[in-house]
C-alpha cells in the first residue's frame, strides 16, 4: 500500500527596489548689497518597512494496515493418482501449499512552510539630498547657511511560527498462516515480504534578507560633494565684503535593522509492526513440510531543517564615502567665519531569535520468526527471511549568517546570493 501525505508550503517573497528622486535645492545669488542672509536647506527622508508574519499549524496523521497472512490450510488429503503406486500423488504432486504476497507501506509526510526572501536596493540611479549654492559679488555681513540632510531608515521584520505534528503507524503482515494435519504430497507455507518505509520531513522558518544602499549618480553639480548615496552640499562664494559668515553642513543618517524571530514546535512519531513469521506447519504426514518466510523490514527517516537566517547589509563601496560637504571660497574681505561640516551616522543591527522544541519518537517491531514445524512425518524444512530496522533522525536548525560590508567585498567573499 502506498500512502502519500501532501506538502504544505507558505512562502513570502519581497524584492523591493526603491526608485526615488533626490531632494535638491539650488540657490544662486549675484550682485547683492550688505547684510545678505541666505538659508538653503535640502532634506530627504526615506523610510522602508517590510514585515512578514507567518503562522503554520500542521497536523499530519497516517495509519496503514496491510495483511496477506492469517491463512489456513488444514485437514487436506492428497489422493494418489495411481492407487497401485502410492508414491504417485494426485494433482500432479502439488500437495498443500500457502503462498502469500508482499505486505508493504510507504508513507511520506512533508511540511515546507514560513520562508521569507527580502531584497531592498536604495537609492536607484540618484543620490541623497543635494544642495547647490552659488553667491557672487555681495556686500558686507553676508550670512550664508546651507544644509543637506539625508535620513534613511530600513526595518525588516520576519516573524515565523510553525506548529507541526506528524504521526504515522503502519502494520504489515504476511504471516500467521497455518497448515496442519494434512496427508500426502508436500505441505508448505511461503510468505511474502512485510515492510514499511516512513519519511517525515519538516522544512520551515527560513529568512534571507539583502539590503543594499548603493552609489548613485551625483546629484549636485560638483563631484567633490559625494555622489555616493548620502547628502551632498556644494557652496561657492566669490567676491564678498568683510565679516562673511558661511555655515555648510552635510549630514547622512543611516539606520538599518533586521529582526528575525523563529519558533518551531514539532513532534514526529512513527510506529511500525512488520511480521512474516508466526507460521505453523504441524502434524502432517508424507512429503516435505516446510516454512519459508520473506523479509520483515522497517526504514524510518525523520528530518528537521528549521530556523535559518541569512542577512547581508551593503553600504556603498569601500572607495566612495557616504555624503560630503564642499566649499569653494574666492576673494573675501576680513573677519570671514567659515564652518564646513560633513557627518555620516550609520547604525546597523541584526537580531536573530530562534527557538526549537522538537520531539522525535520511533517504534519499530519486525519479526520473521515464531514459526512452528512439529509432529510431521517425512522431511521438515524451516527458512526465515531477514528481520531488521533502519532509523535516521536528523536536525539542522538554529543557524544565523550575517555580513556587513561593501558590495565588492560581499560578492567576492561570500556566495550569499544563492539564497535569494
């Protein structure tokens, strides 16, 4: 008998490429008087939130009973074909025979659930916030304040919960046959094989997350201000009076957090009873009394692969910083006050929380014995097949792989992309 249990699959796939236009500010001032006040600000905020919540509650139960045994051939008389020659039996000398076929079970129980693949690439083709300010020919006491700020927040949360119960019981019998008190000819019992193959597989709770903050095309007119996915600030001041005050700032804030939480509560129970024995050939007269049994075998495989996390976070390239501030100053008066600042704040966090509660139980009984051949007149033969059990219990769970780095280093150092 072939018993198949279907596979249950829950998969979440998120592949996100954020296409956005940068925030850009351009201020051009030419030939102004005294006390010029310029305030140019560019701010770009990008928030990416990905949340995957998976819950799987699976119960698989299998019961199979296969029986070709429990046969009886008692009290039979084989009449001689020629009464003058008792050695020549009737029916062509066939005698009394019980021959059974195989009694087997194949059970496959498989669960594939709670898989999340997330890919995020930002920005795409553009840079962060950009500020371009050009001031030419101003009077005294010019106050120029320029700011470019890029805020990027990425949060990926994967929550997987799987409750799995797999129960399988198989009973296969080709034995318990009786051939007693027969007269004449050969008396024999020949049984088929009795066997079980049970496969229980659980593959749940896997997360693969790739976050790439890649270099883009420079947003500001000056390549010196970055062009790397961060904030860029370019300020040009030419021919000003005295007491010039310039404050130029570029700030890039990057927060990337990946949280993986996996819980698996699994129970795998398998039981099998396989018998080709318990046969009785007794009190027979004449010919050969024989018992020939088939094999009684069990093979059980219980495999669990669960709670696996792969996380890769790539920020720019090693040769290109995230953001920058650039000031070009030409021909100023006295008492100039210049403040040029570029800041990059990067916070990366990966949190992996894996819990596995697993119980694996197997019970196998295989027999080709308990055969009786007694009180027979003539030859007697008993030959049994093999009786054995094979058990494999495997668990591959609670593994975390995390890498931070630049794009070239990631691709060159780890074949991570095969997960996506």
